[in-house]
């Protein structure tokens, strides 16, 4: 679940005493978004390499193949989004 949705679910539960996490999670579709940016760090490089290796070898994805992008409040312009690949529910990340 994207961190922003996780934060919203936590705040909702804190405010109203009931959880919406399961409903929100069920409504989301896991995906990988390919976009152009000047942002880069070692966590992105590591996740890219792990993801590429696992997908290229037909293996199940693990959490090390995932990372979060933080644009520090700046949007990614639509023209920078190159591709959106939706993942099947059975391809979801698992713990090592």
C-alpha cells in the first residue's frame, strides 16, 4: 500500500476508532510506474537491480525489489510518466 494511503488509514482509525485499511487495500491495484526524473539514490538502484533479476528469472518478488519515491512535495509531470504496468495479485511482494 502506498505510504500516503497507509497514513490516511492510520489517521482514520485514530479519529474514528475503526479501520478502513482492508477496504482501501482491496480497492488498490499493485503497479509499477516507469517515469523520468532527476532523482536517484542507492536504494532506487538496489531495488531496480533486485526487481530486474527476479522478474527476469521468473521468481516471486520480495520487499527488496520495492522502494518508495519521495519527490518532496513535487509532482511527477504527466509527460514524464512513460509506462504503468499493473501486477496480478499473485505476483505481489513477499517477505524473504
